[in-house]
C-alpha cells in the first residue's frame, strides 16, 4: 500500500473530525432516522429521506478519513535532520522578485493542501522548487502564467 506524507497537525485535525463524526454526527443521524420512521409511511417522508442522505454522507466521510489516516506517513519535521535546508512541513517566507511582495507557505501533504490557509502540496511546483534549498537562495517556479522568481527569506517548523 502506498503511503502519503502528512503533518502531525494534519493528522490531528482528521482525528478530531473522525471523533466528532463518530460521537456526535452519527448518533444524531440515527436518532433523526428513528424519529422520521415513527411518523409512519416512509415512501412520502421527506424527513426520512433527508436523514438517510445525511447518514450516507457521514458514513462516507468516516470511511474517507479512516482510509486517509491508514495511508498517512505522519512526519514530524523537527525530528528530521535538515542541515539548514527546507524540508516537508516547513513554513517558508518568500519574496516575489518581480512584485516585491512577501508570501508565506507551509509545505504539507496533498490531503492538507489549502491555498486559503497558505498550505501548499509537497507535489506543487512551488514546493518542489523549494525542497532542499537554503535561506537566501533564489528559486524559479514555472507557472501557467510564466516563470516566477522567489528569494527564500526565512523558514521555520
């Protein structure tokens, strides 16, 4: 079975969601189904249909999270020798050399990537160009809009 890298925080968030789904959402759906059944005819019972849909969603999400966690290779970057180089899990501060804007990204696993929270996949072009580089290095990233150059200002774990 192929494993996928995941940060400790990413695994923790999935664990928390799994606990919530199993201990709160699942029992609430079971109760809603039982209540809808008590109203009689199930063929025209919208409450029953909605509860069954919600149950399918909750059970699907539980299965998805369990599968992700079973394939996760949880990595603690603080326990990896990095020799002053950027590795998986690092939060990197960059200077866009064209616009002079500073950006900050954390390099995470595919399942955790979310640009709204400045988390980029280890497999993204930006992350691939940063891995193994040091502070002060200039990296080129090929994007659909052309090549961008960034200078690495700092990084941390």
